[in-house]
C-alpha cells in the first residue's frame, strides 16, 4: 500500500467500498469510476518516506516541486526560495532544519495561482518560524488556486528535526523558505526539489538570528 496522509484514508476506503458494491451489482463502468477517484486521492495525498541527509549545516527543501523564485541572502538581509507544487507533487511539508517552532501565524487571503509571484503576498498562508543552531528559518505554506486547505501539524514550542513533517497543503500550492543571512543557496529557478531530501542551502550559524 502507498503511504498516505492519514486524513485521506476515510475518502479512499469509502470510495473503494462503493466501487466494490458497484462491481457486484452494476455494470463494471460504474465501479471503475469511484475506484479511479480513490486512486487519484491516494496519489494526491501520498506521503513517502525520505532519506534525510546528514550534516548539521545542510538546509533541506521544505516541499516537493519546482523552484520558481530564488533570492540569496546578502548584506545582512534574508533570502528566499519559493517552490511551486503541482497536483502531481507530494504535498507534505517538512522542516528545513533542526530547531524549535517559535511561532505559527495564519493569514487569510486570496487564492491566486500558486506559480504567480503575487501569490506570495496576497494568498492565504500559514507561516512557521523555526529557530535552531543555524538561526531563524521561516516556512510559509501558501494556498493556490485549487488548494484552499492548509494543514499544520506543529504548534508554538514544538521541537522539530531536519526533514520532519510539519504539515501539508491540499492539491496545487506554494511553499516558501526564508533563509537567514550567512546561508549559501544551492538551487536555482527551474530546479526540481524533494521535501526533506534535497539540500537547497548551507548555513554555518549562528548568524541567522537569535535562538
């Protein structure tokens, strides 16, 4: 069985049960439809295990998808990596570094297409501030045109490990990682990344901010 987000199981099992009943008492086409839908939901909400790289200075991607914006930290200013998640990507978000969740801030907003730069400032979002040995890193879960449900597993004060699951966004969406000064970005626009597995930056800390 494909690992899935637990919230998807009731939908998948209900549709699979409906398909089984229809296969018994109706033409096959009627059973095939809910079975295909169950498979699609399982695919959308799959949650595969990842090989988290070692090395305390490594910063891993908070999401699967395609890098659409990169701003390197410079002159004491923070940097940013924006990742667009299509409906075919894994939608589980992961912590980029080891640390403690200092805050979780939800902001309502619009639902522009997540690949547009305007989505960064106008769309519904949930931002986790993670502080640790490498400084402060913000992970923003941003809803897209289709995705209107942001789920966060963590709360203020929770410890997190690098690559640990912190939440998910339903269907297409956008995830942004804010980097502290002193980080060196290792990805560029157009790169495909895997949450918890792809090293997107390195940091020496503690130049990134207060712990």
